[in-house]
């Protein structure tokens, strides 16, 4: 996949999800202003934004974009990277908005919480992307895993106080989820 | 396609035996919209047949799907939602996906659009987007029979594979030499 094709997929998908981006940004900003303490609130809220954005990439929501991408000479893994970037970016922007308004409300631990939030939202969003290509019990299982990934990162940081272990877990979970999404997209039959 | 089928039981589509040679126009009459959609997607290498063999050029869609999509380009039946993108952005998007030069693609698409005069934009844009690619076969899922003359003129010397629900709608898309099922 060329960089141009990657950028085109990201741009088209971002444009089609612009409403989700704005709603996520505004909602995260508001929640950050009223609930500015602790890691759990931004991590879980922004993971939820990422999961919703990932689910919107599922088949049928933007059928013409789906068909253009499926009929183009692109490999599943390459397409998965481009498609997965959009919900991750939406979740990261939501996390930034949350931390920005929380800092205005007087919170002082912004860099640490922002990093912890990113570690929670990225694996949960990528795992939720895998759910978009499945139905029934497997879909629910992937959604549960997405929520669990976020919870594990938060618990590891807040209770176990092991941020490096949380970061390693997030990196491994994100890598596996992205790889799984690519494999599923390559095998997916859109009928 | 040799004995190509998809699905099982009541949802079984096929088996189909079809050859499309260079420049040929082939129309397949299907029993249902679902069958027409699946058949067109199999021909374009988007859906992999669950039984039988499919070759697009020298490539097997199960093994080399990206290579197949360099040869066959797909045009869906559904109208394109126009608010999604304007014409130039849409062509730039399609050109980027196929790694075609954007300026040449836009110029080519405008020529195609001129040939598609009278065709509603929601159907003309996807066809123009397909025809900027170097693909040698155009696969059309249930194309609109009202626009058959313009579509055949726009496709030109490329091979076409179209799916339909009845022979009357297939008739305008096939030339004298065409194979029809």
C-alpha cells in the first residue's frame, strides 16, 4: 500500500466519522471539566469513545467506502492499519480534550494521566475493531476483551503501581489486536 | 469461473461456469439480488468462492486478491451517497487507492463523465471512478438498464461482466459476440 493510498483511506474515513470526532471531543472536554481526578475516568471514558468510533467502521455504515476499499488492490493488513488509525486518533483526541479541560479545572498530573489514558484507549480501540468483522457471540467476546484491556491497564497503574508493565501490556495487546484485525479483514467476505 | 459457488443450503449461489475473454461483454442472469451481488463480487475478486475455481487473469483470488483487483474493477448496484464526497475528491480518493496519477485520473474521469451524459451522478461517479483504473475488466452489479447505452460507450474496449435479474435488463449490455447465460 502506498503512502498516498494510506492517507486517502484515513482522510475519507475521518471525513465520514467527523461527527463522532466532534461529539467525542466535546463530550470528553465536558467530562474532563467536571470529573478531573484520577486515571480511571479518562481511561474508561476515552476507551468508550474509541470503541464507539471503531464500531462505526463496521461493514454497512459507510458501504460505498467499504466497497471502494475492498475492490482496490490493497492487502488486508495494510487496509487494517489505515482503518484502525481513525478510531485510535479519535480516542487520542478525546483523551487530549479531557486532559486539556481537566488542567483548566486545576489538575496537575496531566502528563502521567495522559500517557496512562493512551495506554488504555489504544488496545481497547484496536480490539473493538476486531469485533466489527464478527457477529453474535464472537463480537460480544471481542467487545468484552476491549473493555478488559482498558481495565487491566488502569488496574496495573492504579493498584499495582507498575506503569512500565501496563505500557508493555498495552503495546503487546495493541500489536496482537491490529494483527488479528488485518487477518480478519483479509479473510472477510463482504456479503 | 469453473463450478464456482458461494454459501450453502438456501443461500447457495452458483455453481457458475463463465469465461470472459478480452473485450468481451458477458451478462449473467441471477435468481435474486443476493445472488447477483455475490456473483459480481466473486467475478471482481472481492468475495472468495467457497467451492469451484475462479481465475482472474492468471491469478487466484484466494491466494492473490490484490493482483486480481488490478485486472477487475467493481461497480456496485447501489447509488453513491452524494453528500459523502464531491466529484474531484472522490476521483482523487479512487486514484490514490489504485495508485493512479491524480491529475490524469481527474482529466480521464471528466471525459468519462461527458460520455455518461444523462446518467444520474449517483451512478455516474462510481463508474467514472472505476474507469480511471488500469483494470481490463469492469464488473457491474445490476447496472441500470436505462443507462445501458451510455455505460457501454463509456466502458469502451474493456471487457465487462454484468449481473442482472432478468434477460430483458441484460440484453442492452451484451453485444452480438457476447456470451450470455
